[in-house]
């Protein structure tokens, strides 16, 4: 009689054996969780660093802008000071030029008490020029002698440039002797035209109406006629007006 063989299966169950069909990897899931945290921390840190850098750059740009504005202001101030120094140097050279026109510069007349004035004593300053109104009643002069007197004083007979100057000399002259006497101007006839002693033709024409005698070729300012001009012969004795450069400009 044949023997029957029986096989037995032994199944060992462990306490922590995983359930059938479910695979768990606790160590790997823990690894993924730490990586996520590390990434979030890195992202926040990186973003904060970028924001801080931007703020620092903006602060640097603000500082640079302020420095640039300060430099521009300093450049402007330096340019203004340079212009002032150039003007002062130019004025000093002009003053020196005026002084050099005198054979012997009259220091006491221009600079009493060591403080220089635009005009010498007895002269009137107007529009950067100096004027002397000759008022000596003992010695009136003809046109040529009047001009010589002015030239010895480093000046010349007055040349009227504009209405303001005409009003100025008119306001500083006064009637004397009679209605025909006045003050010689630096104006004379050349051909058919009236010409100033600086070579310019007269374009103002403050003439007394009806006073155009072709034989009279030198101009007088007549105070009686509100400072208008009238022609006269050169030998006619009158007062006169000298005009010269101011030593220094005044404000």
C-alpha cells in the first residue's frame, strides 16, 4: 500500500509586516517633507535678499542723485563766480585805460580821502559818463576853444546819443545873458549834413523850428528853448558841456 505524502505550508507573520497591496515608504516621505521645507525657506530668503538689494540700489541711486545735484549747484556757483571775476578784471582794465589817458592822473580829484568816485570833483555822473557844465561867467569861449578846453581835461564836447541824455543835459543847463546864448555841443555841419565829433551823423534833430541858416555850422543848446538846438557861428562866445568816460562804473 502506497504511502500518501502531505506537504504543509508555514506562514510566519511578523508584527510590523505591511498589509497586502499597500506599500509604505516612511523614510522617503520624510525626505520629501524636509526638501519642501528647505525649498520654501530658500525661496523666502532669496526673495528677501532681492528686495533688500533693490532697496539698497534705490537708496544708492537717491544718494547719487543728491550728490549729482550738489555737484551741479557747485558748478553753477563756480561759473557765476568766474563770470564775476571776469567782469571785475574787465572793469579794472577799463579803469586802467581811463587813467592812462591822463598825462598826470588827478588822484585827489577822482579819489578824495582814498575812495575813488566815477567822476572827478565838479563833474556829474550819468549813464557811465561824466559831464562838466562850464559856468565861468568871466570867460566864455568859441566852439574851437571850448573843445580844446575839454580835451585838456581828457574829454570832449558832449555827443548826445539818445533822448535820455538830451533831457539830462537840458535839465542841468540854465538861462544866462539872453535867449541867443547857450552851451556848445560836439555837433557841427559837414557838407549838407550835421555830424557829431565822433564821426556819426546826427539822427536826433532836436532843433529849434526855423533855425537853419546855412552859414551857421556849429550847434548850441539853448536853455531858454527847453534845451533845443540852434546853429551858430564858431566864434560866438558861449558856455559849453564837456563829456568824458567815468573812471569806475556805479550801480
